[in-house]
C-alpha cells in the first residue's frame, strides 16, 4: 500500500480500533435547537446564556475520569468531553439524561419528531 511504501525502512506503528459511530447532525440540532432554547425560556435558568446551560449539562453528564500514575502516586484526571467527540450511543444517552433532569424539574421537552 502507498502509505507503507512512503514509510519503508522506518519504524512505524499501525493501530486498529473500532470506528466510533458519530452522532447524527439531527441529534445535535435537537439538543442545540430545541432543548437548550426551551431551557433558556424557563425561570430556573434565568440569567443563563445557552452556552452556560450547555456547560452545566456537559459537566454533569459528559465527565471522563481516568486514573494515571504520576511518579509514585496515582492521580485522577477529570475532563469534560465535547458533544463533537462522543459517539452516537453516548450522545443519545446524554440527551436522555438532560431530558430526564429537566422533566424532574417540570421542564417538558417535546420528542424530536413532535409537530408544533
């Protein structure tokens, strides 16, 4: 193959991993275009901008925690994933968690296929 020919005579590494199915643009549009705007109009989020609302949910439901060795110690690293870097399953789960929390706070989100 052309790529291997390019690296001929050099040390190379081939990585094989399962391809993550990226979420559809529809689920992102539903989250950003329906869920976040509904939150923006509710008094519970009074004074919040859409980005702050998203950051609240992302920090709560898109945490990625890992443990790494640092010298003689183990350290915990916590990051918040972007909706652009998660797979389809995790994006759907994230949206479900957000909708569930909102329902528990009497903020009702219509299903994605609901007609106005």
